[in-house]
C-alpha cells in the first residue's frame, strides 16, 4: 500500500504543490483543439467533375488523419490515467506538461506532412520519421512526468499501490520502445513504419492490468465492510 500523502499546498523542491485539476482542464482543451485541426488538413478536390476519383486520391490524408486522431486519443486517455493518480502538481510537472502540450499542438502539422509525402510519392521516409518522433517525444515526456511523480510520493494519490505504479510505468516505457522501432523501420520502409505505429494503437487501448487489480480489490474490500 502507498504511504499517506501530504495535503495540497505543501512545498516541494520544485515549488508549491497545486491541485492538478486546472492542468487536466487545460490539457483537455489543447488536445481537443489539436485533434479537431486534423480534419482541416483534408482539403476537398478542386475538380468536382471527377469528384469520386478526386476523393479517392485523398487516401493519404484519410490515413494520416485516422492514425494521428487515434494516437492523440491515446495521448488523451493515458494523460487521464496518469493524472488520475497524481494528486498534486509542482512547477516541474507544470513545465513538463506544457512541453507535452507544445508537442501535441505540433501533431496536426506532422500529420499534414505525412499525408503530403505519401500523396506526392517523395520524402516519405522523412515524413514518417517526423511523425514518429513527434509521438516519441510525447511518450518520453509521459515517462519523465510519471517518473518524477512516482519518486516524489507527495505527488501521488493513495488510489494506487506499488503494483499499479509499476504497471503504468511499464506501459509508458513500452511506448518509447514501440514508437522507436516504428521510426527505425520507417527509415527502411515507410509503409512498414506506419504499420508498426498503427499496431501501437490497437495494443494501447487495452486496459492496464495493475489498475484493474487495484480497483477489484477496492470493490471487494468495500463489499466486505
């Protein structure tokens, strides 16, 4: 079990600890804007006399939109998972989360570059690497924020035990490796890199086992009380 944490407003080496509710609200707003901007990068065909053909030729835009939308959705979901268990945020958490949001705001541009490269047939390797690095940076920042929180137990809530902390850590660490492999494969074969990163989407929507076990124990204990 985790040790009791101090109340919000305590001071840490990185400044006063604050309720992370505003961090989550601000993050949700930035993510919502970024995910909405993705569709604005899909421009309708200028030649409506062959509209069906023109729409079909936009397949790289559809692909970049779908992959990036689902990946940003995972960023949002995992951001909530992380801050469900961070009960206070010091200035380092605020700074790292700001850098994370800066990276997320860049993702519509990376998706546009990816779509354009596959549509033109040039620069595909560079586009896949750029797109992958943008998400790799997000994965690294998730790990750094969570590492800081788990090593300063005042920042973590009592809603999670050591097993749950470890389970989340492993999920975040795997993301760095998985996306890194996708980037490397994208250098060799762009389509393969996109496929590996897309497979990442399917796996990362699975629940985290440590959280499930913790929740089940809480329900069982409540039922016996």
